[in-house]
C-alpha cells in the first residue's frame, strides 16, 4: 500500500521545485526573444511573397 506523505515532506518537495520555475525576468526575456523571432519570420514571409509575385509578373508580362 502507498504511504501518505507528511506535510513536511510535501512542503519540502514543493520548495525544492522553486529553483526550476521561471522568474519574471526570465519571462520578459523570453517575450523579447519571441517577438524578435516573429518579426524576423514575418519579414521573411513578406520578402518571399513579393519575390513570388515578381516572378509571376515577369513570366506573364515578359
């Protein structure tokens, strides 16, 4: 049968997990990095679409 943990054991286990949790600064840094990545990806998509439109126009008009 499974032994029930005492309150002290449960509290110690919870406090031991604090080192692995993200801080507000970690989350702010992550938000900045993700925003930069999304902006860069959006720029690449726009460049690819403009390139594809240019190729199609050249093919149709050329």
